[in-house]
């Protein structure tokens, strides 16, 4: 696993080490260079052909806190399922990381030598992920090339299904479940009326619906394209039956059907045609009223996680917005407000619309960058 400066790093094991370590850091795990090298050493011994071998090699070397096991499992499942070496090592540069096996403690950072041909023989060629480079950059400051790269990276987002209890029940052999009287009586008919075999049913679970309400007014133009692409990824990952997407400007537009198109460019093209008020004014109160009356109260928002993606700048009546947010909060499981301006230095929710809506918001998060959207995907997938 330790290769010199002139060696190649294109083998599957080395690519897996770099890609998975980057994905783990993005998810919040502390993965220092020493742990990465230990992971590489473990893979050199167990190989990469078997999923279980790679899993335990990573868990033994990269997880140092028992509380991080759940995060590690989630990252490993997503990485192994699709976000693999190719997705995490494209558009990379090579750097040399010196590692002294005798002096460096586990967890210590190694010395970085950007261009040193006399690096120790234990130097490891490491590649940086494009996600790490663009992760914190504001979408409003992206160049065209960076936006093209960001579109590819957004596909790597993974959405876990937050489950809710269903009213439906299924047969089970678990004796601590609810007795199924009908099935028990049917079985008793076969034994002369004696209930010799008891039947049970358990309560099932189903994925909780997610509703995305995207502000497409002029003030949101620098972020609307990225947020719409995020909505497309969420809808494709979770399915149209569990995700609804609407835009709010001067009117309400349902985009679930348009964004169900598998091809992202075609989906965004159909969405652009369907949205007549793109980059126009903002009447959040009126748009939410239309959503509540036609969709939300009737069922779309009931028990769902509703995310409003808006900067809070509103030309409508703040009292109406507050009233509609209160109605929405009474039927939704959780209301999340995603504001791209929240990460700006010195930001305060002083805009009339934002101030009116904030008392009815369960979670107030930012949405200005790739890292912020990665956190938003986790918020929409986490149970509370």
C-alpha cells in the first residue's frame, strides 16, 4: 500500500483507500493520515474482492469511537453501492504525503510535500476529491467548469428512507406481536374448533414522504439551478411516490412529473418550460396558500417532512405567510427551511418573510454549497 513517488496509484485497492477515506471525512468521521495508511495496509492483506473483508478492514482502522459506527455503516453502504473509486477520484491532482512508520503516532498528521522527488520510500500518493475542493464554495461564485463538476458530484448524494409507522399489519411468527383473531379462528376450524395454533400480526413501516418547495424568484437565481438539481436527485433516489417537488414564485407549480425524467438535463429542461414565473417576483404567502389548499392539507404534507428552499425575501403580506406556515406546521411531521444566505457572515433573519416564517420552522439550515446540500440530504433522511 505504500508506494513511491514514481509508482502508479491506479490499482483498485489504492483508489478504494483514497475514495472511501474522503467519503468518510465528508460524513464527519475523523480520518487522519495514519488511519488511512493503516486501512491501506489492512486491504493489502485481506484484498478487495469481498465486501465483508473491506468493511471490517475499514471499521477496524478508521472507526475510533463506538458512536461513529452508525455513520461508518451508512457511508460504507453508499460507497459500496455506487459512489466508488471512479466518482471520488475524478479530476484529481497527486500529492506526496510523507509517513514515518516509526515516529508517527496513530492519528497524527503527516508532513505534506507538494513536489519532492526525494520523499521517503514510505510516501503515499494521495488524491484530493473534487467534492472537497468545491464543497464549501458558494454556488453563486461558481464558474461554468465548476458547475459542470458540481452537477456530477450531486449525483453522489444518498438519501436514506426515514420510516413512519403504517396502519397496515402483516403476519408474523413473533409471539409478542398483536394477536390475529381472524387467522386464529380460521386455523381452529382445521382442528375441530380448538385454537391450537395462534396467529399474530405486526405493524409495518413505510417511508415518510418528503415535499420540497423551491423559491424560483429573482433573488434566488444564483442558487435555484443547484437546488433544482438537488430536487431531481432526491426525487430519483426516493421515487415519485415518496417525494413531491413544487416551485413558488408568483404562482405555485408542481414539478414532480417533469423531474421524474431520468436524464437530468432533460428533466431540468422540462422544468424550465413548466415554470412560467422563473426569476420573477416572490409571493411566498400566496404560494403556500395554494399548496395548503390544493395539496398539503389534503394529504401531500400530512405526516411529511416539508422543506422550503428560499432566502425569505417576500413581496407579499408577512401576516399571510405566517398564517400559512402555521397551517403547514399543524399537518407536517417536520418543517425545514433552507436559506442559502444563512451561511453569510453576519447574517440575521431580518427579512420580513423570513422573520414571519421562522417561528413555525423546526429546523433552519443553509443551502449555499455542496457540503450544505449533503447535510440537507441527511436532515431529510433522519428521524426525529
